[in-house]
C-alpha cells in the first residue's frame, strides 16, 4: 500500500496546499475548551494541597510534599475530567454509528 504522508513537513505542506492553512487548526477550539478547565482543576488542586501540607511550616520543596500534592492534583484532575471524557468517547463511537450521546 502506498503511504499518503511520508514526513511531517510533507504532511503539513500537503494539507496547506490542498485544504488551506486554517485547516491545520481545525478541531483545536474544542480541545482547548476541554483542556483549559482540566488544567485549572489540576493546578488549583496542587496549590491547595501543597498549602495544606505546608501550613505547619514544612518545606514546600520537600519531595514528600510535592509527591503528595501531585497525587492529590492527579486524582482531582481525573475525577473532574473523566465524565466529560466518557461523553466524548460515546459521542465519537455512537455518533459514527448514528446513535445518541447519552444512551
């Protein structure tokens, strides 16, 4: 089988030539809309956990503090983003089959 795209440069060049430069960014807005709140949750959870863990004067640069704050922020990120990821995947799978998003 012949490969349509052979390199990153050739791919970008082909897309720009055939579809226009704007199509390089098609689909970017939904990704940004989805990832911005997720990152906000993760960063906020990290800072809150670090503040809580260092309120007794512990060094915020201590590995254990950073590890625990990172763990809390990761769990918070997954808890906040997973429901939307499930809906996104259902929409992709069921949308292609003509089904509904929620059922």
